[in-house]
C-alpha cells in the first residue's frame, strides 16, 4: 500500500531538481523550471535571493507609477498655463463704450476671492480701459475683514478722483458689514427691495471652556511671556481688565467704520439712532434711511444710468492654470513637510 506523501520533498511542494523536467507525450520539452531542493545545502540562500528580487521588482514598478503620475501632473500644468496665456493675450486696452463690472462675492478676506488686492487690481484695469464709462461693483457678501474693506474704501476714493469716472455699487442678496464698508465709498448704491443692507458694527467671537474644564478635572497648562499674552485663549479665564481692553479695540474699529460711512454717504444719511448699532435692513428700508440711493439691478444701471448697455466683466479670477499650480504646489508642499517629519533625525 502506498503511503500518502511518502516523498518529503514532494509533500512540501518542491520538486526534485535531480528528477529533471517532464513533458506530456507528444509535446515539446519545456525549459526546466528554477526550483529549490531541500537537499540543496544553499536552499535557504536561494530562497532569500528570490524574495529580495521580487521585492526589488515591486519597488521598481511602484517608482515607475509615481514618476508617471508626476509627469502627467506636470504636463497638465504646462498645458493649462499655455491655454491661460493664450486666452489672456487678446488686447483689451481700447474697446467700445461699455459698463465695467467687478464682482465682490463671499467673505471679504486677504486669501479669498474678494480680497483687497483682487478688487483693487480689477478696478484699476477697468478704469484704465478707454471704453469704460463707469465701474459697477456687483456685491453679494455678508462681510469680512475690516482691514481689507478699509483698503478698498480708500482706493475707491483715490481712483474716483484720478480717472473722473463714476463707481457704483449694485447689491444682490446682501451687502453687510465689511461689504457695506466698501459700498459706502461709491458714488451711488443700488439695491433690490429685498436685499439685506447694513450691519454697521464690529464683532470678535470665541468660546470659554474654563467651567467645563473644572467639572472634568482638566488642568490647562499655558505658559506665556507677558501677563496678557494668552488672554484670548478659550481655555483660560478672562479678567475684567482684559475684557475692557478688547472692547476698547472693537469700539475704535467701529468708530472708523462709522466715519467711513459718513464720509461716503454724507448728507444722504437720515438721523436714525439705530443706524450704526449693527442692525441690518431690507433694500427698501436702506433707501428710506439713506444707506442706499435707489432700487436697481446691474442691467438697469448699465442701461439707464451709465447709458452703456454692454457689460464687460473685469473681475480678477484664478484661471485653470493658476488653480492647478496652487493645488500642485500645495500637494508638493504637503509631501515635502511629510518627508521632513518622517525622515530619520539625529538626536
């Protein structure tokens, strides 16, 4: 009776190299397969060599894939930059009479679409065009940075005098807080009857978790140089002196806001006690209060006020190339930071 797996080498699934290759009847002899025999005194080394070679092949394949992806990204960036440059090569210095429009949408912030740099650059481009009869700031923003808004406000006053061309504001859904800070510097403000206008105030928000931390038994360990350095830390108690200091800062910025609105609107403002309290009103109420001049849309202003129905958009936006470059740069930067963090260090 034949015992199963009587040959230990065959039981292990390893063929005996001395047995030689076998072939089916009538078939051509096949090339001998590279095998490892348990009788071979160097079989362990041969097995390790195979594993190492397989690992090297896998690493080489992964490296080729990474390089291919990087090259594809580079090609996309180059093509996008070329397309963006070709599109922007058309001359726009001289054109027929038109109304220039610049969109101010979303939060007003230094790194946002409605930044002071972007809005001011767009206004200069529009005013330098000989065909521009007037500039319309198309606003739909809940507000944002008073610094960015103040920079645009100052530049509107300067550009109006330099180019002697009117600058109007047309409000869509909202023109609140920092957005109204900008609009108040224009020659006229046009709104929809249901627009949200106003919110002339300043805020600084945050949270305090000191009571919760006491209940949970959590101790905050914050070390500072300067007794007031961490007074806005949400996990540290705030003294009355610190609260008064922060409030004085807000009051000062609020007065700057009020002064800018009064300088821009002048005698058109009605004497209403709550005008500068931070409340906001509908477009119709804003017209009645002198915060806005009249009802009107972009098309209405271009047709009836500027008398130039053709509207040309001068809003500075990131083109496809710039967006790709930013994303590619951010990805490369994150990869570099990760590489630095994971690299071996000598301590």
